[in-house]
C-alpha cells in the first residue's frame, strides 16, 4: 500500500503545492489551520478538483499525471471519502446510502444490500439500516458515512474533519471508535483535522499544512518535541505523552514514569501536561510535587505576555513561565533545572 | 469545498439573539427561536415589542386598508363564481358531452405540454445552471421571454414558425406530412410554448440552490454522470421539480391566447377548457360557470398540493 502524490493547483487565493508520500498502510493526519488547503488537497486526490501540475500514484497505479495527460475520473478511482458533514443522501435510508457505491459499481441489488447490512453491522448500526439520515445522531451519521465509504473496498480512505461536527462531550468516545475502525482498515488512510488532540490520537504520521505548503511531517512525537514553525509550536504547545498505566502511574513509551492523580484508566493512555502546569526550579523543590526530574533549558520563546521554556532532559517538556521567573531564575543562561509537575495537573485518558 | 456558510452566523437566527450571544453555525442543529406572535394591528406596540420585533415590522400608515382592498379584490370574483353557480343543473352540465370532451382534451394537451416541458426543459435548466457557455444569459432571457410575452403574440409567432407556410412548418409539411396548426398536437405545442419557461426557471433555481457536494460524494462512490443525475440530483431537486411542474402545468391548462391563435377552436381537437368556457359564455352562462368551477377546483388542488413549497412552514 503506498500513495505518492504531488499536487499543485491554484484556487482563489490558495496556492497549493504539496508533496505527499505514504509508504505503508496506516493513518496519516493532515493538520493545518483554516484555509491551509487541506480540503482542496483531499478533493484533488479524489479527483474532484483537477491538478494544474503534479501526479497521483496509488499502489503503482497512476490516477493522475498532468505531464502525461492522464486523469482517471473520480468515479473510477479506488478512493473512499468521508466528507466533512458526511453528505449522506437525505432521500435514502442508511442501508441505501451504504449500498449506493456497490450498486454504482454494478453489484447486484441483493448482494449490495447484504454487504451494506454487514458494513452497518460492523460499525454497530445494524438497527439504523432503515433510518433516514435526518433521524440519525451526528455520531451515527458519521459511522454510516464511514460504512458507505468503506463498502466499496477503497485502497485509499480520505476523511475530512470526521469529528468536527460533534459536540465536545461525544468527541472522545467517537474518536476512540474511529481509531478502532481505521485500525481495521487495510489500506492507506488520510484524515484531515485542525484539532491537535485529534491529530495526535488518530495518526501514526502527521503532515502539517500551512498556506498550501507542507511545513512539517513526522510522527506526533517528532512534531511535539521539535516544532519547526510558529503554527506547529502553538498548536502542539501542550505536552502530550503516550504510555501505559502501570502500578498507579503512567509508564511512558520512553520508560519514564509520570505520577498522575487517581482514578487512572486502564491500558494504553495519553498523558497531557499543560505547559503552564510545569514549574521550573534551580534547586530541588520540596513540598508536594510528585513528578520531579532534571532537565536543561534549551530555548526560550516569548508568547504573548509569558515565556515558553523548552526543557530537554529525561523527559522533554515545554514549560510556560512568567518573564519574572525567567529573570529571577536566570533561565536565559541555560544550565540545569529541576522540572516539577503536580500529579493533579496531569490529565490521563484512554488512547 | 467547504460550504461558505459554515463559519458565518445564520442571519435569521442571529437576529433574535442578544448581542454577545454565541454565533450559531450552520452545522449546529439548533432550531431558530420561535417567532413572537404578532399582535393585532390595532394594538399599540410596547417598548419591548419594538425591540423584539425590530424595525420594519410595523406597517406604514395606510398599508393595512390598502392590503385589505387587494385581498377583497382577489377573492370576491371567486366568491361570485361560487354564489352564482347553477348548483341545481351542475351534474347535468358537467356530464354534457361537450364539457367532457373539452375537459379530456384539456388534460391531454396540458399533461402532454408538461411532459414535453420536462423532457426538454430539465436538460436546458441543468445546462443553464451548470455550464458557463458563452451567451448563457442571452439564452436564458430568450427562453424566458414567452413568460412575459402576450400569449396571442406567441400564437402568431408559432403560426409563422410552424404554420403550413411557416419557416419550419413548410418543411414539416413537405418532408413528413405533419401539419401542426389546427391539430391537437398544435394545441399541445402552443401550451408547451407558454408553459415551459416556468419549468425551466424553477428547476434552474433548484439546481443552483442544491448542495453540489452530494454529487461529489456520489462520484467518489463510483457513480457516473447519468447515475448521479438520476439517483442524486433529481431527488434533491424534487421540490423545485414539483413546483415547476405544477406551475407550468397550471399555465398550460389555462392557456387561451396562443392556443386559439395557433390551433384554433375546434371542438374535440383543439377546443380546450378555457376556449370552451369563453364560447359557452356567449350562449349558456350556466355551463361557462360550471366549467370555470371545474378549473377553479383543479387550481385549488394544485395550490393545496404545493402549500409546503410556496408557504414554508414556520
């Protein structure tokens, strides 16, 4: 499974020029601010917007190549799309929506319906087969859209802000469900989002798009430790760690232990440490902080009326401190510091 | 492509929100707040009411009586029709042979005109809405011209085009032996001429207003153009299609001027209901009223059938 794409086109004020290579199957998250060209890139891959220059090659099959004059129309690309507001056909039932792609590709009605039933069952919506999209909740509509896109066995799956329409309360739950479904998908999967948490949790690889250009690509860890642009730094400014709950603490993938307040969930987790909860000291702090480790201030960043200190060491972390603290601790001189984070300040949730 | 409305607050919903309220985005399933029930026109507006209802909702002086005159003027003739109807002789009038013939001919011609309008008008509407060809606005204006053209002029024009010596008619006559004037087909064409623009303009508006991304979604699922049109576009513009069909059918049913000019007034062949009504009025007013009642009933049925389309429920 591989996707190799170079997409160059202009649309309005957007000047999109993006190279994208995905070697293995897995989830690639396309992250970027509004109007960065994420949706346009997705539409270009799906063939809904013609390229001005570039080529799209999926598993060795050339879908589009402006130099060679090749352009496979959308309906003949092995690509499934989950659109931003799902775009379920309002005049069809869930089942008909899911069966539509199969019918369009010539599958006999009975087979298509049986397969659609199976797909709905897989996303846990067998009972909603006869419901019109209007009667579905946002989460249900999202799952029907996913089932519809997957029903035709695409080799590339594109999802445009799959969780944007959800309210905050339902998001975490739906995100976990989505992660599970995407993990079961054998092909390549490209997810668009502007939400950093979503990007970190859904993706094996992040591609950050800004003003029509890729500004950074890499694993979530790579991105959060070394942001290479203001946008990425701001966006991933929080410290997010992945690990496993072990003996009342979070054992991180790097081996360190973070102690967080009870109750802790089970198994694989994410731990978020907000930069403003990270305290820096020149001497070993006494008192209550449960997590103390040694580090070295590498960089200071002024953001608004406070300073972000990038601290390297056992556990790299970004701390947000006041300019006063920078002065009194002489942080701009670098040197060793003690990093302290209260257990209360660490948010741990299921991966 | 994102919908542009996503980020903007919905105008109508925003109006009722206090300043500083949350912006309601199109994605949220929030029902617009209920409209305050309007007070009777004679009630003085309180301060709160003025604030809630805002500017422009209190009628300028004199509008209410003027509007009342308009309503009475529009309704009174219909009332007169009902009051003066010869209810006693109605069953006999209705089943008179001439009446039934005219009614049947009217239905055949108007439904035929509707079919022709659909077959040729929907593709035209689609092209006008979607394909930016040069001269599109000119084509649209010309196509819609019959809507504002006096029907008699249309009849004369049809005669010059498709008449026995018309610029197209002489070829039809000599090549295929088809003579349109004074035939049922001619009456049907005359009705199509005046009715089709209503269908085209309504369906074009419907196609323009629909969310094209549904078609994109269908394409990503493997549907070709024709399948997309049949299974996605048509169902999505069904309300506009229904409204356009009803409008153009009603127009065809009531067509008088172009029909009598182009197709004449021959009972059983080109004498449709409106022509029969006009003729009956000369010698048998009762029959004319009866026929008028039938057409009024048909019009009412269309109106009731489309009330959801024309009177959006609040």
